[in-house]
C-alpha cells in the first residue's frame, strides 16, 4: 500500500494567464502559494485483474479505458499499471472547490505510481508528468499553476512564455494571517469556463483579453505590495480583480455569489475574489481585522509539496 498527498493552492494574482492559449503569445504571470490542505491518494495492489477507483464515484472495470475518470485512466496507462490495482482518494475540501483539487489528485496519483514503479520522486518530473497527463492526454482544459503548486509546495511568482519558465520565491508570511477562505456552498460542476476562455483567447475576444491583461498587471502589483509590506492595498486589488474577472464569462458569478461577496464587505473584508475558474467554490477575502459571521478555513503555507506519506514496499 502506498499513500501520498499533494497540497491545494491559493492564487493571489495572474490566474488565467497560465493557460497556454494566453502565455505562449503574451507571456503569463502567476503569484500564489500551496496551502496546508490536501488531496490524498491510496494505491493498493489487488489479487484480481480488475481496476477499482474510489472518489466521488465508485468505478470497477476490467479495462483501464473504461474508466470515466480520464485523469486516473491516463495516469495508470502512463505508468503501465492497467490491472490488479485499487485507487482511492479523499480531500480536505469539497469537489469543485476551485482550489486545484483535480490537479492535486493527479499529482498525488503520479507520485504513488512512480513510487510503485521505483522511479524518482523529483518534483519537477512529477510536475511535468502530471501536466502532460491532465492537460494533454486527458484533454482537461486549464493552466499550469495547479500542478506546479501541488508538486513543489511553497509560495512563488512564476513568469512563463514561449521558451521560458521562471519561478521566484515570495515571502507571504505577513499576508497569510489576513487572508480568509469562505466556502460559497456551491461548486463548479463543469470545465465550461476553461473551455470558453481558451476559445475566446484564440479568437481575440477583447473583453476576455483585457481582463487577462489586467489580471496579470494586478498580480504584479500584489507582489510589489507584499515586498513593500503595503498589505492593505491588496484588498482593494482583489476587488478590482474580481470585477474584471466576472467580465470573462457569465458563468463566473451569480446573484448568490454576488450577495455573499457584498455581505463579506459589510462584515470586515476590504476586498476578495472567487478562487479558481469561477462558478462556485471558495472566496478569498482580505481582512485587516476580523470577518464577522462567516465560517472560515484555517490554512498556512505548505512547504513540502507532494510527498509519500506511507509505503509498505
């Protein structure tokens, strides 16, 4: 039996500019950090030739290509584990939370399969493998930040473009205590927002392009605020980001989400944004003092990245 875990992540700025459709033409920028909330994977050999996969669904198949979960199917095929195996996963947050859970699952599964195969657990190799499995082989739309934070852990600003990929550490220790995660009690059920963004960037949709360009600029401004300890400005930047992000797609917000946001501003937040693609999940609020009347999720920066928690072989 092998047990692995990979951290979830919080993006502070630049979200969406890590999609290849954008960064290969215009250059991407991501600022964020891994958090001490995790997705776990248990990999266990069985005595039959079946594949058992337990997540929000329970799949039992005799052929890996019959799995509905394409990330799991492509990961298993990549590492030649196509029979006699049971995979179970569970998470510290609900499915569709916007905290990068599907990528953390992929990273944790890759680590487990590499341990089973006696391969290196080098974080960069895990990152590359997980990205290739999820985005290329399984065809799941999205960017690179989710696999990056799940693999490496830590807090980084990352600049990426055609032929370059630069990661620089950023100290967010002063900022983290002023950040509050609030679950919106709804979740994103599909990847349609990601599909829309990829299409809109390809055709040069001006509203989407303007939003992404601004998001990149705001992310860089947040980095400057962190380094200058000008933290209270970050709440205002979050608010600008959120209003801009909503212009990318009608699916990103809703009356319920807008009402929650406005209520948080009345109760102590100075700004915030919905984490991930949108449509549901968690709001991240900047709170100088206290946020009254909301349940929040405790977290800190995860510095370990993906790791093997237990292995009996």
